[in-house]
C-alpha cells in the first residue's frame, strides 16, 4: 500500500484488466478525476484513448500527451473504464470525496496487452500509420479522403456505367495500372479493393486506426496474402 500525502490512497497495482482501488480524501464540491494513459511496453502516452465513468456515462479522450480529466463527478464509489484500439480495456474502481482534483498516479493506467499489433508495427517504421487523433485533425468525411492524404497512395474516380461506376479506385503510386491493394478490417481479410467500395466498408467515425503498406517491402508477414504486392490497407475499429 502506497500513500500520497493529502490526496490519494493507492490500494493495489493495475495489471492488464485487473481492478485497482483508489481513495481520494477531501470534502466539499464534486471532485474531478485526472491521469495519464500509457502503453506499458514502452511508457509512451496513448493519445485518443477513451476514458469513461460508467455510472454517469461521462467520457473524454486523452490528449496528445495521454492526459485526461473528468470533471464534476459524483462523490463516492465510481468505476472508470479505459479503452484504446489494439489494447485490452482496463477497469479502475475509485472512491471520490470532496472538492479536490483526484490525480491517478503515473503508470497506474498502463495498458499492457496489445492485441492488434498496431503500435508494434508502427514502431518498426514501415508503412504509414494513422491513429484516431490524426483522423480527427484531418477532418475527412470518407476513408477515401483520408487515403488522399497518405503519401504514395492514389485515389481515382471510376467513371462510366455499370458495376463500380462512381466509386473510388485505390492504387499505390508505384503499383502497375491494374494492381489494387488488398484490405483487412479488424483482422478479417476483405479481398482486393478492386471488388468493393472502400467508402462503403467503414465510416471515418468508426475508424480508429489505419495502416497503409505500399508494397511487399513494407507489408508485415501477417498481411502478406495474395495481392499484397499491390499494397495493403488495414483498418481497425474501437471495438
């Protein structure tokens, strides 16, 4: 047991989805809850993580430094859930009292199990990676709008009549004319993007992480299926 003078009593250590019990000691106005969400493997802040207080439904996203603040919460026992694409969710039990800001100690909200591999692949530096915070900053309305902003990707309108008319065609700049990337959604193989409309697969609001590989030299082994020589799109949702 660790005590932080005047503010926090820490009664456990958070590991994976284990529950940690914390008690804030003060009195008065409704308290606020703040902290930093990080990745346990390297301590890096996780921008865009969703922190939700389950009793009230109040939620916020972490900023570029992984920081968050939930204001004016009810006093008493509360349960906080932290979600970030690619990591198992974490649940934290807290007891809030008084009018002071309750700050969760750094390192308590470290998300340990990375289930999609997005961060691991991003660290290797091959391909282009777009997370939720970057998506919000691009103000894109459709996936094709996001892809237009990725170096090495060409988005072309299909013209004429018949199946596929009016849809966008995705092609890597270095790929041959009729060579279209394959796609994955939450780990499931969708096939060649020549066969479907990418904007109809997922909305930008539902998209939380995007990986773009422009040729076999960038493609990780887990996505190296037939057609990967034309490039690969990997899309992840919050769930």
